[in-house]
């Protein structure tokens, strides 16, 4: 691992909890400022989630082991990385969409929702690295995301409020699982399990997977 890679990992580790770093080398300071960190009057640096996400992207492009990156990131970083890819593909995003449960209905939480036209991708972001039983765990997670998406089709009013309103019509909701795991795109019960760094190409080629995707229609 070269010096720059080690520096990126160190910065990610030191800013994981507070987002602020007080003592850095000149090289690390230059790196952080280039990624948009804000320098305070006392010389400390405020590193936002967007700054950290940029560092994560650079870390992976540098060939740093994914497990090393995962250890130094938070689930909010990962959600933000997913949302960034969606935004870059012209999706409007909502993160951490929640519905509280009542006596007569279950609550739910969805990590990231992206809307583009009448297509709504409903994403569960799994920040899992290598782990025993990961395949069966991912299959179970995909099944649960499928069930959540079906229930979300009945919550379009609440989602519309979050996004500032929907045009009338029928929307197509597609459950998706996104993971850190560097594996091929696979499907389970019609739910795609997409490695984060293949998400961009998956969105670009979404129409090619129509026959393989499970989806739910929702009328607004």
C-alpha cells in the first residue's frame, strides 16, 4: 500500500466519529482541502459526509482493499454514496424514509429511494464486507426488501410529501439491494443484488433487466 492510500485510510478512520480532525500532516491537509474539507481558524479541518464519500471513491480507485475501507466508513457514508450515484443518474433521492408503525400496521424504514420519471428504485444499502453466511443473509435481505417495497406502494402520499409532490399516474417501484461486496450482479426472487461500484451501470442499463425484475405498481 502506498503512502497516499495509507493517508486516505488514516483520515477516514480519524474522522469517522466526529467529522473533525485537528492534527494532520501537510500532505493530508492538502488532500482534505482538495476533497472540499473546511479549514477552521484554529487549523482544524471539518470533514463533511460528502468529503468522506469522495475519499471513499478515491480509496477504491487506488485499489485499497474493500475491507479496509468498510472498517473506516459509517452506514450514513454508504447511504450517501448510493444517493450520489442515483443523483448522478438524474434520480431525485430521499434517504432514511421512515414510517412509524401503529397497532394496526407495521412501521418500515428504507435506506434510499430514487425517483426518475415513473420509475422508483427502493434501495436497501447493506454495508457488509466479507462475512460468514453472507449469501444466505443477502437472500433474506432481498426477500425483506421485496416485502417493504410492496408496502411502500401503499405509502405514496407520504413519499410524495417528502419529494414535493408527484404527478398523477402509475409509478413502478423496484426493490434493490446494494452491497459493498465486489461480486457479479445477481437476482433473488426478482430483486437485484448490486455491488455499489456496479450501481451506475445497473441504472444505465435498467431497461435491459425488465424481464428479470420484480416490481410493484402504485397509483398516485
